[in-house]
C-alpha cells in the first residue's frame, strides 16, 4: 500500500468507525481486517498513531458487541 492509499484508507476508517455501532450489516470482523492491514502498512509515526487509535476504537466496539 503506497502512502496515498494508506492516507485514504486511514481517513475512510476514521470516518466509518466513528459512526458504527456494531449492529450494521457489515460485521466487525471485516473492519478488524481493514484496521489490521492498515496497522501493518503504517510506517510514518503519525500514521502509526492513527492506526493505533483506530485499533482502540474498534476494540471498544468489539468489546461492547461481545466479539
């Protein structure tokens, strides 16, 4: 994933994860895979921090939904 793709994906995930509740038709496991992929690709400290925050937000959703 190049820098621009990673930035775009981070922005998309930040937007989506701020708005989902865990009861949507797309399962949290889909979002977990996306966040894990971004986390693995992040190299720049700012991107690593953003990916970490996404992971924390998704972990909280998973915990609330029992996943």
